[in-house]
C-alpha cells in the first residue's frame, strides 16, 4: 500500500535529518561554503568556496553511501577530539562484564 501524502513522514525514529531532499550533513557542507564565500564579499572567492564545498559534499556523499548512517559521528568520536564522558569509562578499556 503506497501512501499518497505529499509530505515526508519518517517511518523510523532513527531516520537521519533532512534539509529539503539532502541529508543534513551534506547540506551543511554546501551551506558553509556558501556562507564563507558570502562573508568574503568577493565573487571569485565565493565561487571557489562554493565549488570546493560542492565537490567535498559529493565526495563525502559517495564515501558514506556504503556505510552506516552515523558514520561521521562514529569517526569523530573515535578519532576526533571529543571530550570524554564523566559517567562512562574511557573507550580504550575493553572489559567484558557479565
């Protein structure tokens, strides 16, 4: 049975956020490039930053196509400078309890 509603209704709570029909993380790359160019007040810099951000977004979209939807969050957690949580033990402790 196909729903004829003109609105997108998420089927699961874990669906990634969307900005129009793009994923939020891809749209943020392009919007950031546009805003950097807009802030520079130079047409050449704006065109270059927008082009670079579109290329980066397309490459990132191809990279994340075959992976888990939360791949970027996982990468930042494991390899980025995320501060450690006070309640949970550090991620390098590998103890099986139970």
